[in-house]
C-alpha cells in the first residue's frame, strides 16, 4: 500500500463555514470563521441570501401598495415596521390622524415588540442548549398572536395601519384579552427567572461573553437593546417621541457591561416596560374614529425628502423617502438596526470560542431578512 | 467436565440473545419515554398517534430509519465510516454481561465485573472519534475532538468515585458490592462519590447539560452529522443503551441494586426493584436534559479537572483513611 507523503501541517488555522443553513444562524446568515482549535481568529459575516429587493419594489408601487412589503422585512416585528412606514408617509404627506388611532397603533406596536422579544428569549436559550423555555415563550407569544389576529387579521406580517388611522377598531374583547395577557405575562416572570435567569449554567454562559463597549457600539452604529446594554440610554421613543409615546411613563432599561447577560436583562425589562405602556394606553384610550375618513385616497407627498426614525424591536429603524411629487416614491431607503448590530460581530467574535459565537450571535438578536431586504 | 462446558455455552448464547432483545427493546422504550418526558415538561403531549400514547412511535421511526438510504460522503474514509456505528454498539452489549439484575440473574458474575464495564464503555469513545474523523466534515471532527477530551476528563473522577466504593467492599464483583448494601445503600455512606458518579455518568453518555459533542446549536449534530439511516440509528440506540448502563451501574454501586430501601423488599422480586431504580435514574437524567442549558466546552473541562478530580481524590483519601483507622 503506497502511502502518500503529506506535508507536515504548519498552519493550524482552518476555515469553518457556519451557515447559511446552520440551525442557529437565525435565517440565512453565513459566517466564515477562521478557527484555531475552537478559538475564532477571524469572523466574516456574508449577507445577501434573503435579498428580495424591497427598496427597488417601493419605487414601482404607490405608497399604499408598498404597505404589505413593509412588514416583510423584519418578520418578527412586522407591525412596528408597518407603523413606522405609515408614520413616515403621514408626516411626509401631512395626513391627519385621529387620537384613538394613535393609541391603537401604540398598543398593537408594543404587543408586537413583546412578541418579538419573547421569541428572541426562547431562541436565545435554545442557542445555549436549553430547549424547554422556548416552548414556554411560544405559549405566551401565541396569546399575543391571537390578540393581534383578532384585530389585524394576520399573525405575522401585518398590514394593519392605514394612512390616517388603522384598518379596524378595537373592541371590548380585545381590551380584556390584552389586559388578561399582561397579567398572565407578569405571573410568568417568576417561572422564567427560576428556569433561566437564576440558572448557574446560564449565568456562566452569558456573563462577560461578547462584551460590546460603548465606543465600539458607537463606531459600528449598534442600536436598540444592544446599545442600551452598554449603558447608553438611547431609545427613539424617548429621544424623539413620535406618535403619543411622550404621554406615557416608562423607563429605558440599561445595562452596565454590555455583555450577553446585560442584553438579556435589558430585553426582559423592556417587555415589562412595554406592558406598562400598553396598560397606560388602554387607560387613556380616547373615543372617536379609528381612521381619518377624509384622508386622500391616493397619497401624493410633495416634492422633497423625509427621514423618519422609529424604534423597532431591534432598535433605531428609519425610512428615508424621496418624492418627485408623483404617487410613487422616487427612492425608499430603509435603515435597518440589524445591519449595524451584525457588523460589530467581526470585532466581538475575535478570540471567542465557537460555542460563544453562537451565544453572542443569539444575544445580538439579528433578523437576517431585514438586513438583506 | 464436558457437560459443564456445554451448559456454560448454552448460558452464554441464551444470555446474548436476551441481552440483544432487551437492549433493543429498552432503547426503543427509552426513546419514547424521553419524548414523553420532554413533551410533558414542555406543556405538550409528545407522541400520541402511533399506538396508545404513541408507544409504537419509535418502532415506526426505526422502520423508517432502516428503509433510508445509507449515504457515505465521497470524501469520507469509508472503511472507518462504515465500521464506526457497529463499533459504538459492541461495548454496550458486553456491558450487559455483568449487570446484576437480581441476585441470581446475571449472565456472568465476574470478579472484575466493575472493571470490565468501564473498560468497555471507554471503547465507545474510540468509535465516536472514528466516526467523526472518517466523515471528513469539520463539524463532525470538532464534535469528535470534544467527545474525546470530555470522555478523558470525566473518566478519571468517575473511576475514582467507583474506587471508593470498591475500597469499602474490598471487591470489584457486582454481586458482592450489591450484597454489601442490603441494609444501607452506598449513596448514604458515600454521598460525594455518588454525586460525582452521577454527574460524570451524564457527561460520559454525552447527555445534556454536557452534550457538547453533539451540541445541536453549535455543531449541527456533532460527530454523527454525516450519518444517515440506520447508521445514525445505531449511534442513537447506543446513546440510549449507554444511558441505561450507567444508570444500572449507578443503581448497583450506590442505590442498593436489587435490594428494596433499607432491606425491606415489600414482597417485590429483586429485578423489579432494580429496574424501578434504573428507570427513576433515567427519568432524572432526562429531566435534567430538558431543564438546563448546555455548558461551554472550556467550562466543562475546568469543572472536571479543577472541581471533580480534586473532590473525588479527596473523597477517596478520606474513605481510605476512615477504613484504615476504624
């Protein structure tokens, strides 16, 4: 048997192709990892597998026709994107919105934020190897989907908002369901904390893992809960209040170290704050029409441009619309939070273990279709 | 002489057939039990369709696995790749030879029975390494490397824990160790060793929270990423049979084997007590799996070398000292 002579291995570094079909890359992210043993020397995220050309599609549709697209970029917080798009266009075209509609939008948007965070909670623990909390969260999330299903008619990709209001009015059943849900969610915190937060393995897996310093966060444009976990209390709902967010009493939870545990705590606290916003909004909910009936059928913003930022579940998101006076946007650019959040990974991954890389990727909460658009 | 030889052979052959049948049926049952336990922990029912409460689900799955194509990757070392799943199952069968199900229900009551079990169960890591290496897949290789490191790290405290029991009974024969526990189980005399044994056994069988060799969220399926059909099925069955064996060994060494609690058998035969305890331990292992997240690889290593090893050594020394001076 003739054995082939093999050169002795000098370079111990090898490349691992993580994704795009890996179970924990949350969609179709591909990361090229240069590994030394299990330590990551270099990480190179490759995006674009979910590109559908939403921005280009916007140029060929009227503003109203683009509405269903808006909730399909970030499929976990579709209503927030939908809400943001409608707000941008309303501000652009100067459409009046009745008070009640504003409250309804806030209530539904915050419910959507909770559902997004709940899903993140479950999948993050699953990335760490704990399967059970995932199903507990989905049980809770199912409640939100039922509530939103009742009023919006869909469960994932919502096109609920209209220029000048919302599609359907809230009824008493919705309000009682929402209140019951908030009560139920609050009773679940003890379970979650006992199952996960106080678990010593969980703490060891997340503390001091994937630290994003405030400087790094600023350099890469990290936003949302990831930024707040570094200790920077930036939230569009507070800094540039849109809709009726300035009328509610809520705090922006922040972390101190910017590690995965901080990001976890910030998101869990944010769910509680969203509950508070919903409760206040339900208390203050005014009577009146849910849609501005005299709003123009065809939205035609004046020639010009608008940049409108709002807070999606993953952070600062913005629509940049350019109009040439026609019913079609000349250009529609969307600033997505996950893009900046993903970029920082190249820095954070360096020197960590493969197992930690999965944990960090999960803790950042990226939604790839939102980046690819 | 001749007739004794013949009866010996018959005993071995009959024993082997029983072992094969039992280990397979047991693995099928355990897979079903695991899914049921997982289901009920996760607020759902688990399998319900095939048979009453889905009891035949695993058989249906098994038939499906047998019918599947056996894919061998082109770049794989096919000889090793084919042999690894067979290799992983063989040591498991050997271990059944010395397990004391009841006072007289053991195929071969060797005077080195304990040693034999651990010697052979260590072999399965070779099969895992072979499988992970032969597949020529980076994830499989990483899983195999992790598996070897983990098994080496946890074998030592495991054996030290067993050694302290062996010191107390002055024997490596299962029947003598179990007989010594007819009044008090060793878990009460050796609680530290018992705990170390259970933790290490979980790690030995690659079960959560120590399931890093096949960490799904990191390594897809670890060492058996490239295996399909019944070759994967063999790895799977071996895992569950291994679980049964470590639970059975734990029962024999620490939980009084076929004895009832504190010498009261309540009229039940020894095998019932033995299997009852084994399945309770198995349930605990499953319960742990569906409750805890996974530990990280380096934390796992640190835990073994820095905590478990000194602790088991200390336990051994204390045991030896106590036995010497009392």
